[in-house]
């Protein structure tokens, strides 16, 4: 059973004056990605066919991810009454489809799939904790906190299942690290960028504009991460690859990653500022008639 519902959120605390327009953009983006998790339930059910206990847990996981989407969507509609979740979702589904009907894991084995799933949940719990800490609007803060906690439970589901599959499909720690690293690099994957465009722009969503979507989305996301939240996530990530004895590793990855994020965010945000400036230059001059 879900630990909370959309109705149990304290919507009465909503304070419009505290809505941050940049976080609203990120909430709209996340709402459709979370809601689309049903596709991943089908995929995981295929990959883990025969393990009914795990498949049932995956069903619950999928319902919780959908609930994350619904809570974010409801908040975004409240913060921006001109925005419509159903319409945005439709646009997202038209612009982006993933082929998840594979019978075997796209990661090469079921144990590799579980390591990759752990990394997704590490990414989401770190992200929502950072959103929560950056937000001042009370309802959005509450939603992000509830989601961040759920994502840790999801991590635990995949992490607890891992030892059983490591016996069936063994992976060295090095192989686990490679899977984790390649999944972490997908944080900038196209799904998020299409979601950004479908939920926040009115122009047709096109592949050619992906660099613009990347700049707009990552320029807002990367500066949110704090050392505290990132380090917590990296402790979980290091556990997923079986390297928890290397106590120095989470701190090292955190420092390196945040330094890279800082540089990339600066590049993205300079490009965003330049684009606004160039657009302003092209605007026809308007003279007030006296
Ligand atoms: Fe989620
Ligand atoms: Fe999750």
C-alpha cells in the first residue's frame, strides 16, 4: 500500500507568492516522466518473468511512480492554471516513445538491470531532496519530500533483490561499477529533454532542438544539487556496486561530480543568457506614440 496519497497532501497550505518559476518548469517536466512509468513496469515484468513475488513488487513500484506524476501535475496546475497536464502528457507521448518490449534486460543481465534500477532511484531521491531544499512553496516542499522518501524505498526494493540475481547472473564489482556509471551518464537522456519541451514550450518538439532543451533543462537542474544531498545519494550508489568498504569513494565522487555540474551549469546558463539577449536584439523597436 502506498505510504501517502495525492489527497493526503496538505493542499490548503499552497502559497502562490512562493512559487518559483524555474522549479515550476522542472515540476511540469518531472510530472510526465513519472506518470509514464507504466511502460517500465511492462519492461521489468518481461525481464523478470517467472519471479512473481518481484513482479508484484514492481506493480506497486509502478503505481507509486504514477502517483508521483499525479501529485506533481496537480501542483503544477495549481501554480499555473493555464497549464493542462493531460495536454502536456499527450504532447510528450507523441514526441517520445521508448521500445521497452524487450524480453531481456537492455543492460545485459538481470543483475545488471537491478544495479541500473538502483542508480535511477539514487538519481531521483537525490534530485527530489535537492528540489525540496531549494523550494520555499510549502506544498511543493511536502510533495518533493514524500517523493524523495519513496525513491529510497524503491532503491531498497531493487537493492534487496540484487543478491539473489547476482548468484544467477554473477557480476564483478568492476562490472557493477560500469553499469552504474553508464546509467548515471544517462541523466541527460532524451526522455527528460523531450519531457521538458513537451510540457514547457508551445512550438513543435523536434530532435533538432535537443541542444536547446538540454541547455534550458540542465541549466536549471544542475545548480540545485547540494553537497549534503549528493553525498547521501553517492553512499547509496557505492552500496549498489558493492564498494561500501571504500569509505572515501562517495565523498570523492561527490566532489568531482559537483565540480563538473558547476562548470556545465555555467556553460548552459551563459548560453541561455546569450539566447535571451539575441532574441531581444531581433525584437522590433517599439516607440510609444505621444
Ligand atoms: Fe518517482
Ligand atoms: Fe522511484
